[in-house]
């Protein structure tokens, strides 16, 4: 059995846990929107066509923000196509995913759906095939109360109050060769800076996100961030990170250590941003929006692509990964990484929300259910409050082929001083051995062990499916015990645990 020791001290803080860390992402891709959140005629659909069973699950998931409408989709999107009477909206070719976009759901509909689920809208503008002018138009439509062409058009379309969107993404993955309108870092930096300056002339209080690298493996990584920030540092608030993980060549040991890569990614981007800050002699800190992250079996997608010029399906089944217990443990560990860097990562988006590499799945005309990845996200969103703590962890290590030496146990903790609640999140990366963790909680004062939930299974590849929707669920961990200022808890192999102390 592995053994580890964890020390928690509420006086050693990393930073506040921003509620935007628990955001998600909805792109017009596959069945995320159509057959996902919107399915008129479904038994649970409300009068606007939104599936109420999905709404209930999104609320349970605890999603705080949703990035929309893309993703790669946004780089070819005309936002005006999605407003006004549905019968008059054009059908368009979506070049990003070789599909047909019906435009039945647009800005007004999606903002209305978010009000139902209680989440904040984070909107992305098209800097791939469009630019400053279109960004100003959609900002005017969304945020200006009245008295102008686009604000009055919004009112005429049935939305009297402005949407008041605060966070705006300046394009998507513009470093990627796959992106419509892709260019050099210098080209993107120029249009991003112009767009940011123009948008702030309408609303100086906007929070703007500039595109960072699509992954840490991009050939331009590091240099891209430096060039873009040198041009935009004074005009934006965030730089984005994107990362997806999957086991490669059967190397599950490295896959289970994916959070080590996320740690290095975040720290490298923060260091680059601080370099630009120092060069500019600025007092402003650049924050990170990790607005795409997940487990995604990208290697499987190559066989899903439609390429025929006469085949542009509506809402095809794309990127519908079935997630295992092991996948959920990695997702829980990635959440640990985000919280560990709460001083710099103040916004994040799990990609995506429904059907497409998602924690929630639906069947047309049928049920909606929770994937394994639903549980660590929902519990972390609910329990991680207050300040992220700088914990001290003593754990055995192992050497992974892709990420080098990593700890067998990974952990983070949060502490809510006002409510007196502490949450501890733990991962056992060992594929064979259980672990016993001793947690020194003496600095918390008098505490009691609250709930302890563990997600694991004798079969790490077990999953929830249409046929077995509740095959995997977190269970109460009966081993958590407090004695002489130390909490002891046992973790099964390949497991994720959330423990509360009050």
C-alpha cells in the first residue's frame, strides 16, 4: 500500500477560488446544441424547445459560465444569422466541422437558456473571417440598452434588456493551421489589439481574452504568447490556454499524470506573461483563461470527419466520447491543477457541455444521463470555496514516459474562512495499489470529518452508457477518520476523492 502525508494550513493561501473556474463550453458542433440543449418535440422540452432534463443536469453540474458559440465554429460564423424570426434565418455551411448550421439557436436564444440554468455567458467574436466591425456590431446588439440600430434590433427581436456580457474572447485558436483565418502571431496580435481597443470604446469595463496557444505542444508555443501579449497587454485581461488529454500507445501511467503537463503549461504561460509585464514595467497582472480543457480521444475523430462536397449533415454525431472511471479520475486531477493555480487561472471552461466530449449525454427523444466525468466536476464546483491553499504533500513518485517523475498521490485543498469549511481533493494515480493518506489538520483548529466521496471501480474502464446510465457513481468513503488532529483516509487504485472538513 502507498502512503502519503498532507499538511493543511489555512494561513498559506494561493488565491481565491474564482467561481468562473467551473465554467463550460457550448459550440455549434455535432449534437451539442441541436439534440443536446435544444430539441423541440422532446417529452421534456419547454415551450421554447429546451430540454428540461438537460437544464436540471446542467444546474446539478454547477456550471458557472459558458463559453459560446465556439470554438472553431466561430471563425466562420456570422452572428447576424442567428437573430430575428427563425423562419427567415439562413442555413450555412459550417466549414470547421463540415456540417450544416440551421441557425435556429443564436445569441438571444442561448442567453435566454443560460438564464434558465443560472450561468454567465462568455462570448467569442469571429476574428478569423471577420474583424473589428462585426465585433462592434455584436457588442452593440448585446450590451447597449437602446437607442441605436443594433440595440433597437435586439428589442424588436423580443429581448428588451441588454444581455450585459462581461467576458469576450477575441477569436479562437488563431495559432492553429486548422483555423479559418489563421495567421502569424504578429497578424493575430494586430487585429486583436485593434478589436480590443475598439470594443473598450463602447464599454471600458469589458473583460477581454486574447488567444494563447492551442496546446503546449504547438511549435509556436511560448513565442506566440510573447508576441501577442507585447501587442495587447494593455488592452486585455486574460490570455487563453487550451489542452486535451488522452492515453497514447497504451501508456495509461502517463495519462494518469496529465495534470503534471497542465501544471507546467500554466506556469510557462504565467512566466511569459510576467516577462512581458516586466519589459513594459507594468503593474498589471495578466490572468489565464483555461477556456478549453478535457479528456478527448482526438485520435478517434479522424474516422468521423465528413469530407464530401454533397454531404453537409445537420447535427451529426461527432466527438461523442464515452468516458471511463479512469477518464473521470484524470478530469478530477485536472481540476486539482486549476485550483492549485487559482492565483493566475481565474476562468476555465470544460469542453464541452452536452454530447460533444461532454459530461452530459442525451438520446434524441430519449433520456439524458451523467457520464463519469460529471461527478468530479459537480462535486468540485459545489465544495471548492474560499481560498485555494498551498498544501504540503509527501508522496512516493513514479516515472512516466511523457511527463517525467510525478507523485503517486496528488492533492489540493480549499478553505472558506467565513463558513469554516475546508475541502480536500485527492487522486491516487497508482493502477494497482491502494493508498493511505494522513492529513494533518491541526492548523484548522477543531474540525469534524464531513462527507467523503470516492469515484473508483474495480474496472477502471467502466462507464455510464445509454444501456447502463448509472453503472458508475461516487460512493461514500467509509475509511475517513479523525484522531489527534490527523484525518486518515484510504484511496483505492485509480481513484478521485473529495473530502469535507467542518
